[in-house]
């Protein structure tokens, strides 16, 4: 352990023990491909990459969720199972310090989705309450599954559903996507050099062209998107250029994204939206309401949790609940969410539902220092 090991570590490990989440040992060096493929663009560009002696692409662990899931699959452990973690992660950050500590709990295999989601929020809130006593905490909750259900119910083409779903979690990307959706005539046409590939729908040919350009300019595919991914995105964008959404559907989408309500009122707000828009949100709304009831049973005070329909988190593997917890106007102290497809993508033979959260310990210690 380094000399910077957090002073609050004993409090955290004690809470993990109480919550049935023993500490997992996670290697610092990790295979890079799972992060490059699944972690999202924001994290991808901040990863520290290296290679093994055999040329395999490796990275310093930039987060814990993917490594914990990989270790769970490799161990062939049964479920449900909970894992706690506490250690350093390594990312290029605007703040300058590329090494910082995170802690969290990953909850794998619990089939009662609403109960597991509620427990994850309650665990994260309890951790902060223990290390920041007498600090007012606010939980912001979003739902990737509800957002995708709205997109489908409004009749958006599949390509637009995928683009908007990917943008969920980045206010800038979502705003840009909505602008393009509202202004089809302003969407840029593909460059002349690739127009032929796009017109023919030739993804493999375009990928080969991109690979050649990357090789000429010295760009590595491991540093970002692969040629195949770039080609798929270019062709997808070209297909979307001709899409026009009705004004009623676009206005309904904007109304949905503007919904903000205390969690105890949020299910009714979504029901009202669906009725006004003339759509059904089906199972996504049923799960949302069940989760809200489960959160209330975990003892969080009324008004502590706010639902923001436009709130997401910039990791590609989230599939449902997403949340953050902050103190006042501070940067988020906790971020978490549900990732039901992740373990299958990582190689699990059977689907394993998962939900978890991570805590930025450097931000917590900064707040504790200000309060001292």
C-alpha cells in the first residue's frame, strides 16, 4: 500500500463486512480489450496502455467493475455473490493526478432486480454517511432502460435509438444527437473519399480504407475505435441522415428528458407522460415503480433521491439504473448502475445480472479536510 492509503479505509472495509461484500483482490495489470470495447469513449481515451512480453494489449486498471466481473467468471463462483473492493485506479485526468483510490461493491446474480438496485443505492449512501457524518447527501437517479423504452415507444428508427442510447450519459453528445435529429437537412454528408463505400453499404471495404489511413498516420487501433467500429459508425450516420421524426414525437422526447421529480413522485410523472404522449412504457415502467418502492423500504428519507429523466453515466455497459450521490454542489462522490449484459459480453456462459457502485475516496477526503 502507498503512503496515501486513505485514512477512511477501515471504516469502509468494516461496512463491506457488515453488508456481506468481502474484499476482492484485483490485479493492477488488466487485459485492455474489455475496457476498449465496453467501457465507453470517455474512459477509453484516458486508459494507460502497455503490452505484455508476447505483445498482448494490457492496461493499468482504470476501474474495478470489469476486473471484478472477469475474476468472477474465471473463478466459476456461484451466484448471487457480492464483492467489495478498495484500491488504486489509473486514469489520465484533467485534475492532474493519474492515480487515485476507489472503493465499491459489485452485486452479481441477484434476480430480484428492484431489490438489488435499491440495496446498491442504500449501501453507497450508508458508506458516505459513515465517513461524512452530518453531511447532507443527494442521490440523482436515471434509468437507461426507461430512456430506451421511450425511444422505442415514440417510433424512432433503430439506428436513432442506438445513437441516442449511446449518447445517454453525455449531455454534450445527447444535445448534439437531438440537434441532428431535429435538423436532418444540416447533417454533414460523408467525405468524398468514403462516399462510394457508404453508398454501397460496404462496411468491410470502408474498414479496410480506414485501416490504411490509420497505418499511414501512425494511429493504433488499440488507442481508440477499431477500423470496423469507425466504418460501422460512418455508415450508420449516413443512413440516419434521411430520417425525419414527426414534430409530435420530437416534442414528446424533449418533454420526457425535462422530467425531474422526487423519486416518490417519479413513477406517477412517467405514467402521466406516457398517457399524454399516447405511448406505453410497459415493463420498464413497472420495474421503475418497483425499484422506487424498494428504495423507500431501505430507509432513505423522502426527498433524498431525485429522478432526472435525462441523467445517465458515460459508461457503455449500463442497461438500467444509473445513479450518483453528491454532497451539496460538490462533484459526485459515488457513481453506479446496472449492467445486466456485461458478464455475458465478458464470456460468462449464462446471463448474470449485475449492479454496483464506486466511490471517489480522494473527493471524500478533500471534503473531510475542509470540514476539519
